[in-house]
């Protein structure tokens, strides 16, 4: 026994019952409506069956109807109750009570309608984007509107119950209204008990959906990164396969960015010493198509003096890249308690420091002079044919900052 | 197993090397590069294959990849070291993940080099490992310096093992700066043999150190 997805007006209870009992659907529906007259028994039966009967498994076909239209029958049921009471009893009190029951019916209907989890899936299948105002009302992905509607339905039920009790009360005493309030709470609690599991399931689905969206977002980000960087680089490499230098440059840059993506915690080069050095090394790698083997031990905050040290190191890397004629340059930096040190070493051509013209500013100005201005010192060791090593030292604790002394051998 | 009679021919014999890597392209490349210097006696692309074949072939040195689909290099190392302690391992990795590489070193690998290493340097590293020496890439040296820096929050159980001497620290610094052994010896006015001793001592301390936190800490810092 189950509720069918098609041939239904409200939730398919009548159709399901009819199929199970072998009766015409119309007869079952008429029976339910007639039962409404007996203290809304039809409605209660309908609600009970709705709660108990599972829904038919979905076939391949699209659900046939717009979900929101299922609300209309609740209004019809409510009106039916009103008319029945008015016709049968012809009594002012009973008519008012009938109106109240109608309000209860609509309120309960709203709650039931919202809390059936299968409806969430159904509404997700519809393209409601074409009617934004409808989407705003119907969209059940929004938990807030869901709760709002639930509370709205609840208020309707409560008002109805209070009204019924107040109408049937012998006089309009305060205690009658008080009783009404109590009945209202009992009624609401009843609805809540029945609805709670459905609500719980619904929120579970919402949560799962949100987690799924986050995962999907991460996957999309990764896919975008791979597309933008890896695939483009591979395409460039295929097109430039004869230009070895270019291929190496591309591959190196790609390797670096992938490694950063996979392993490195993101640190801002303007804030951290290690990140600043790595960025400088990356720039030199990209510009001069060499490899900078970077090893940084420890890390510290960046300030003006540290930034000057990084700039001097960068200049040393650029010099090595331009003049040494090698593929690999080593960059080693160590953060100690009282001193930062950076070593840039290549095994390239080398040079005589004394032979460098006074007018050349690279070494004297950008490296030695810069370090001195910031209270550090620079040593350059080089010999023709034996490579070059630039050593940069920067004292960091205040008392150890002394005037730097130039060492050049 | 070794008879004194065959000593001379043993010395002249070429080094035997076994490759473990799940990338066939990479194995082929290494085989071609190393072929001139050593004898590549076998390859394996999985942990199970490596364990069974290394046990049968008994090469001098195993070049071991860190990342493999079915368990990684560490499983190979731990299994073989139990049965064949004389086989030496050199980790050859493209990985930047500290926990893998340090895990391999602490499990008993004699060194760690990256896959971007030049063929000559790789051949030299294999030879050095076969001679019982340790091989540190600059990155690994940097990591060890960082890990053994005086850090009050790391419990020191055995001061003998858990600290580096000043000399060892100096040697590591020069390694991290890209110096070769020969250059380190010249810089510090010591013999190459002494440099080798220092490096081997550092490796021993790294492998036997009681710093349980070492690997985890390194992984947190993404140091290697």
C-alpha cells in the first residue's frame, strides 16, 4: 500500500486507498468528504494515512504537477467544513466553529505540506527560476522561509483551536480563553510530535545538501586551477617543444605553483620572511629561466630591515642568474635568535670584486650599501672559475645592531 | 657469505642498483642515466613486487620512491631491513610532504634526494650510500637544522642523541647552502673523511633520536 505520485489531488492518500481496496477513487474521496462532517473525521483519517503510507517509488517520468497547487485542496476542505456546518446545523455558534475548523485545516495543511521531505525533492526538480516570486515563496532550500511558514501554519492552528474553544464555551469568560490557549498548545504539540521526524529529516537533507555544495565548490576550484594552469602550461609546452629553455621555464613555474597549491600554507610575502624570499626566488626563476634551490630554516615577521635583506638577496640572485652562466643557484636562509642570514651561491663564472667598476651599482649599491644602511653586512666571495657566494647578515635584536662592516675578498 | 678469496673481484664489481617507482617512464629515465655508472639489476612498480624481488636479487642499493599506490616506500624499507639489513636505501622523491620523507629517513633510509637531481649527482649519491655514507639534499639538511634547533617545547630524552654538535651544525649549514663534501672540507679545514663522519653521525641521530615529535612537527611546518 502506498501513495501514488500521479492521479492525486492532495497527497495521493485517496488514490492509494482506492487502489488498495479496489474501489473507484471518486468513492473514496466522497467518503472522506462526508466523514469530514463528523467532527472532521475525514481530515484526521486523511492526515493519519498521509503520515503512515510511504510514497510510491519515483519512475523515470517527470512529476506531473506543480507542487504549490496541492495547497488549494486544504483551502477547499476548510471551506467544505464551513459550508457543511452552516447547512446541517444552521446555528450561529456552529458556523463560527466551522470557520475556526477551516482555519485549523488550512494551518495544518500548510505545516504538512512543508514538512513532507519528498516534496523538497519534487520542488527541486522544477524549473522555478522562470518565476522568481514563486521561487522565493516555494524554494525550500531556504531554511528561514521554511521555519517562517511552519510558524505561520502553527499560528493558524492555534488561533483556530482557541476560537473553537471560545465559541463553545458557555460564556465569554477569561477561563474559557485560558482553556482555549491550553488546547491550542496541546494541538500544536500534537502536530509537532507528528511532524518532528519529518522536520528532522528535512534539516538533515538541508545539511547534507550544503556540505555537498561546499565539496562541489572545492572540486570546482581545483578543476579551475588545473584548467587555468596545468592544462595551459602543458599546451604551451607542446607548442614550444623545440625551445628547451622555454619548456624548462614553463615546467618550473608550473611545478612551483602546484607545490604551493598542494603543500604550502599561504603566507603573505609582505608579512613573512620565508614567503618574501620564496617569492623573490620565484620571480628570478621566471625571469631568467634558472632554478633557485631555496631552503629557509625558521621564519620571522617582515619589517623594513627584513625587506631590505630580501631585496639584497634578490639582487644577488639576479646577478647570479645574469652573470654566472649556470642553471642552478642555491639560496639558503636561516633565522637565528639574534641574526638573520642569507646565502646565495652559484658554481658559475665568478669574478674579481676589485675588478668591478665603481660605476656599477649592482653589487656595491644594491647589495653591500643596502645591507649597511640597514645595520647589516654583506660579504662576497668570488674567484674566477670558482663561482660566487654572497653572504648577507642582519642582526635582529636591538643591542646587537651595530654599524655594518664591509667584507670583500 | 663473503669468502676472503673473492675480495679483489668484489671490489672491482660494479654496484648493483634496484629501482622502485610506480612510474615506468621515470624508471626508464633513471635506468638510462645510471647505466653508465652502475648496474641496474631490477625494477619494481609496486610494494609487493619490490619486496619479493629485492629479497631475491639482493642489490647493493635500492632507489626508493616515497609515494606508491599500495603503501609507499616505507613499507618496502621496513620489510627488507628485517630480512636483509645489508641492503641500503636511498629515497628518491618528488614529494614535498615532510612526513613521508622524514618517515623514510627515520625508518632507515641512508639519504634523500629529489627527482630533479642531475644524473651525475645521483650516481655519486648512490655510490656514497653504497659506501655506508649518508646523503643529504640541501632541503633535507635544512629540515634537520630546523628540527634540531634548540626548542624548549620538545622533550629531550637523550642529550647525546637529541642534540647536534656545533661542528655537525656547521656541516649541515654548508650542505644546505649547496656545498659539496669537498668544498665543506676546504671551508672548515677538515678532511673529506671527517665531513662524511659528521654527516653519518647526523643521520644516525636523526634515525635514533627520541624526538617523537620530529615527524609530526616537520609535517606541520611543511619543511621538506
